[in-house]
């Protein structure tokens, strides 16, 4: 059925008959929006155009609206429509069209590099949105690719145009990330990926900013780009060179405003206080602006004085605590304070002829006499052994008497108590002086982070002295959890605190408190298990499962003693009777299975279930043994129904801890064989949509070979199919999956002699593995993975030397393999070098790195320097 949409009519004519979202109609509507004097018609046009942007036809008309013969207003609408389709309807785009869409956007950006700037910016935003949706799996080196493509010499656009287009794209990428609608779990992955990609951006920005030939427009764009990237919380030490270059650019009046913005954004990062050495290097640069500041004040240049004041205040306001800690640099800090005082005293009437004095108010507020003193004690306690201090007992006695007048001071009191938690463990008589303050603060949502983290520290460090206070701590914690005062992350910390607390009680007391603490959640979970799955009850289920898993992470009733023969901790046996965590898990096991039966196709719920058992296994170790058979059975059913990576990760934990024990080997072997069979079936159906499952499967196989090679002795295990699937996984674009596959082979190859089935499959299919490795080295895999492939070559050479010496000569024989850039002599040299080195793994890695550079045509270029 043909879709009809409402189209605004001509001026004064009201609504016309509905029309399709065609190029012609879109252009008519845009003309009406921009030029029709009738406001009603303009509103109708705007409403219709908004519908057009989200329609399926937008994919068609957007590109046509970008044609060179269109005016910029029409081109801009086309670019905006593309951005809306990519950012809001990403799931509608088939995966096989990603590369085509990417290529089209690059082409358009290149064309508009010398055209309309507003259209260029919108196209860059569209490509940025596409990159964020594809990173890190579908486009692992997105930023590096952008830099490389825009630096290509064969572009029809001049060098400056290409440079400005690239800088515009790099500038909008972090901005688009900040406003993107990515799910929370994706946002974390993409943020991490962008942080890594800084390595492709900052050297370019430094080069463009520092080279004298760069025109002012390019340098200004560089500063804006840098300002955009630092808001991704890039480590301050990585920004050091660019910050220094930005300080130098303050002398250029055209670059002054952009330089100030970049410096202030860099200094004001929340994480910047961790990089004290870099902060200390910035003080002389700020102090070096004093003459420029005086001249600006003398000449009545408010813009310059305001900008310099912003920089000085940003450093002092955000990092006064970190800088005050550096006692040996007190003179530098005092000079900074004096400079800010000069800013406060600039003559004039605010805001008529001076605008700087108000900027300094927050700085002076942060320096006022109680909080600063407490912070000083907090810093001392975190860096120096205060166990024998005469001052701390007096401080602990004074803390309850402090008149807390604001949230900032209350926060500092909490953090100070937390910093003294180890001292309290050695002086338990003083716990009662501060614990009531902490428990009272738990009820204040504004003190959520400081109060919960402090309680967690006290429960961890002082748990053996807390039994007299346990009932009160549990009651208060239970109350704030039920009232939902804290955000999810703080709720999880609170459960960890309670786990530490309960660990020190008698088993009967633990069970009693556990019953009181988790019964309301179990009842809620029972109710949720009966409901039809929907987004709201999913969030509640994941939250409850998260609370349980965090509680079990720290609830450990076994004791640890230092093992003086090694660095590890030795676990002592649990007191007689079942472990309380196991008791609770057995009680809720049927309920968890019931929840799973309705949510098996939801990765988040399955992950949350697996997390409960995974964290319990890690904490309890051997004490978890009674749960092994039923957990293996449940995992098998879960994975058979819908394979999920989290189930494989939990299986790997069970293999690691229990596979070597004869009593637990049968259920673990059965589970191992089952998940292997299911995963092999998945490979037959097409594993590309499940890189996470393949990654976890490869890690499981490697763990099995490392911990219990007997698992590969079973006749029901198709070792040949496993081998072939692992070779296929080596060709995945996802780096973690490739690493895991390489790890599997480095564990498998040493077993050639001891496991007959392994030896047989290596003899039959080892050549296929070698070819896959050579293809990867030849250019099909990222250079960052070359060490992993070198490990496989080393293992082949060490454990299958006679086979490798035959295979490698045959494999390298065909012309053009693994790269058309190689001469027969280079290939022969490489094979001889590899076959000669059977002892030094590092040397093999160097050979592979050299060879891959030759294969890629990069040997002897600038790329080699950082490799």
C-alpha cells in the first residue's frame, strides 16, 4: 500500500492534499519554510519536514538533496536527515550496508570540504554518529582510519581544505558522543575505544599547532578540536604537550579565546587531580601570564584579563587540594593564590568595566579553615602510617563535635573517617565515636558516595570488631535500601559492605541477618517471576540479582593466612557446617531457574544470573562444591536453549576451580562437552553475529587445556571441528576474539605429544592454521595483534618443528602470498629466521613485526617509529 503524508499547502491556501516524501516535495516544503510569509504555512511545512526526516524515504531523498546544484539550505536539510536516520534508527540499517554508508559519507565530506561549512559540519556529525554506532567491534580503528583517509594525497581537494574537514570531523566526534543515545553499556565501550584512539589524534594536533606554516584558521580549529577531546576525560599527562602549545598560542590575539577554552577544559577535568606532576608543571605557565594580565588591566582589555583569570581560577579552584598536598611546592601555590587575589582586586564596577572578580569567589570558598584541615588529615592518613600518631585520637574525638554547615564539609568528614579506617582497626575502642555519624549520613542522598564508601572501608578493615554494631548497621542499611535513597552503584557498594560485616559473625548470626536482609528482595523476585516480561520488571530483576551478587562477592567466612612461601593467600577450612552463601543459593536456586525460564533470551538478565554464581565461586572456591552438579545442569540447559557468553565465562570458572577434582569432573566434563557441541553448531549456522560467544568459547577451551587436558581425551569431543572453528575465529575483525583464539592455539599446540587426538588434528589441519596466521601477518589483521600470532608460530616451531619446516616453505611458495609486496627472497629469509629460533620468543615477535611491515609496505616509513 502506498503511503501518503500530509504536505503543507501554498500561502493562504491552508492544508493541501497529502503528498509523498519525494525530493520535489521536500524542496517545495523547504521553500515554504524559508520564504512563505504566512506563519501558519511555515508551521505546517516544519511539521511535514520533521515527518519526512524520519520516514523510510529519507534514505533516498537525503543523498539527492546534497547534489551540487542545490542551494545550501536544501543540502543542509539532506545532511540533517542523514544524521537523524543514523543516530535514531541505527537498528534499521542492515549490517552489510555499513561500509557502503561509511564510504558515501566520506565522499560527501570530501566534496563539501571546499563547499558550504554548515553542510560540512552536519555531514561530519552524521559520520561521527555512524562511527560511534560501529565502534569498537564493527569499526575498531575508526579515528585512525579517518586521519589516514583525509591525509591521502590522491584527493581532489587541496591540503588545507582536507585538513579543515578532518579537524571538523574530529571536533564533532566527542561532542556527538556526549549527546548520543547509546545504551549505557555501549557508552562505556565506546568511551574506552575513544580514549585509546586519542593516540591517533593528539600527535596530529600537536604537529599542526606547532608548525609555523599552519595558517591561523587551522590552528584555531586544532584548539577547538583539542578542547572537544579533553572532555572525554583524557589523562592529563597525555594532554601535556598540547596544553603547553595552547599556552604559547595565548600570545596570538586571533587564537586567544580558543586557547583559553582549551586550557580551561583540560584543567577542569574531574580526573585531572590524579596527575599531580603535570599540574605542578602548569603552575609556572599560569604564573608566566601575569605580565600579560597586568598589561590587559592597564589597557582596559577586559576580554584578555577575563580569559587569563579563568585559567588561573580553573587551576586553583579544581586542584587546590592536590596542590596543597605538595608541601615542597608551597611557594608556587602561594604565588598562584596571589595571582588570583590580583584578579579579585581588579579595579572597576562589575559587570560594567570588569568581569573577573566574580570568577574568583568559588576559589576562595574552597580554601575556607575546617574542611581544608580535615582534608589535610585525610591526605596524611592515606599516605603515611598514622598508627602511632598522638594527633589522630584527638582528631577522632573532635569529629563528632564539628558543626557541619554544608554538604561539602559533610562529604569531607565522611572521606576523612574512611581514610582513617585502618587506624580504627588497630584502635577499635574509637569506632563508636564515628560510626553513628556514618550511619546517619547514609540517609542523606547528597552524601551517598562518601557515606557508602566510608562504611564499606570500615566494614572491610574493622569487620572483626564490628559484631556489637552489626544489628544496627544491618537495620540502617536495610532501611535506606528499601527507601531507595541511593543510586544503583551505591546500593551495590552497600551490599559489599554488608558482606564484609557478616563475614565476621557466627554462622547462625549470618543466616539470621541474611534472612532479614534478603527476604524482601526474594519476595519481590518471586512476584516478578510471575509477571510477563517487560522493560520495567527487567530493571528490577537485574537490580535484585546485582544486590545478591555484590553481597556474595565479599561474604567469606573462611579465614586467610599469609603463606610465607609465596605471595598468594592460603584459605583455611570453613568452620563446621554448610557455608551460609551456599545455603542461600540452594534456597533461591529454583526461583532463579524460574526467572531464567522467562528471560533466557535477554543477555542482561542472563549475565546478572551468571554474575551471582561467578562471584560466589570466586569468593567461596572449594566451599562452593555442593552447588557444582546443579549449577552445571542449569548452565547446560541455559546454553542449549540460547547460547550466551556469560554462561561460557561461568563454565570457565568452574573448569578452573573444580575440573581437577575427581568428584566434580563428571558434571563438568558433561557441561564442557555440551557447550562445545552447541557452540560448534552455532559455527555451522554462522558465528559472525556472536563475537562475544566465540571469544568466551576460545577462553574456555584454553582454560580446559591449561587446567585439565583430560577434557580433550573424550571421544565425544570433536577436536577437529574445534580446531577448524578456532582457525575461523582467527579471521574475526574483533581484536579480543582473535586474541582469545590465539591463546587457545598456544595452549593446544604443546599438547600434540600427550593428547593423541590433538596430535592427529594438528598433523592433518596444522597447515590450514599456518596459512591463517600468515594471512593475518600479511595484512588481514591489526598490527596490534602481531605478538599473538607470533606466539602461535613460536609454539608450532617448538612443538611441531618437522611439520612447520615443510608447511611454511609450501605456504610461502605462491606468488603474492601473503602479500604482493614481498619478494621470494624476503619470504625465504623470514621462513629461515622463524625455523632457526626455537628458544627466544621475544626474537620471534620482532621477526613477525618486521615481516608484517614489509607485507604492508610500511617498512622504513614513519609508521615504524611507534611500532
